[in-house]
C-alpha cells in the first residue's frame, strides 16, 4: 500500500491499517513531511519513488491516543498537547497552502504573550504541570527541529518532553534550546522515556491535542505505545542511521 500526501494523509491511511501485515509505503506530498524527513526519503514524490526498491518491510510500534471523549486515534510520529496543538488549531488552510510550514510559525507568533491552559502529565510514577507536552516516536519535529533527540521509529516507547509555563514567553528560550540541542538542560523542561502518559486539564480551560500534526480533540487523554502494530517500508540501513 502506497500513501501519497502529507503526514496527516498518511495518518488517515495508517489508522485503517493497524494490525495488518500489508506494508505501508509513503510518497511525501505535504507541508512538513516529517516521516519522509525522518527516513531521509527526500521531500518530494519523485525522490521517494526512486527509492522504493531500496526499502524493506519492518514491523514497528505505534502510539495510540485514547481521549475520554471521542474515538481512539493511532499515530506513527507524535502526539502533542497544549501549545503546539493550539497552534495546529489556529493554522488557516489558505495560509498553509500559500506559505507552507511558515503558516505554523505565523500561528505560533500570534500567541506571543498569551496565557496557556495547563495540564498535568503523569508517567512512570512522575507528574508535572505543563503547557506543552509531546510524546514522540521520531526525532524530527516539523521538518526542521529535533525535540526528541534519542528516540527512533524502531523503539517501542516514546520520548516524552514537557515544557512548563503559563505564559508563552519562556517558550522562546525553550525553542532556542531546541535549536541548540540543549533544551533538556533548561529549567522548566522535562525529558523522559515511557510507554504511557496520562494527561489531564488542570485549570478548567480546554486543552487541545494533535496526532501527526492533525487536531485530534481535547484532554483528558491517555497516550499508549502499541508494539508490533504495523508494517512500514523503511530504508534497509535505518538501524545504522539511528546508531550514527
């Protein structure tokens, strides 16, 4: 099965293939193409199509978002709650078509100085109050950044990152740390490995959540790793790439 489109389109196809052993291949034709960037398939359909013969099927884990209200949603890349999900919610389709990834930066900058709804994140007996929580199975974030720096598609768990703050002002510092690869050492940032995260809204305001860049509802929700869930066509040397 070949899916042509962006990460959101691939996510739609993926949700119909969970549990199947039919291999899923991707032909990137979207805005960020995080999955294609993660596997270094190239940023366009033609580049990826030329590499199809070099790929091999590999069983991998998925993430599963279980909202208290609404249906279960599986994801291949990441689930984010709070700040970045609110940015996803605010991106206008016409602006996205015109400006591509810049539309997300514009939506984010429109929130400078805003107050962020808070949530409580619980994992492995730990708990933190946060305005932005990310459970990621890939290192690539948005095509240009790395928030989860020590995880891979071959792992069965997530790298979890939580950023504290009720205002968006600290997030300029956090993102600077992400660019420098040093955010895990900044006070207010928590990074951990886990197979499950429970997220609860904290201050009575709605907290949105997205999977693979597509809005997926509101908290409360549980994010759970699901091993051996789908067959993905991946580069033969993918384990070596992650090792390096």
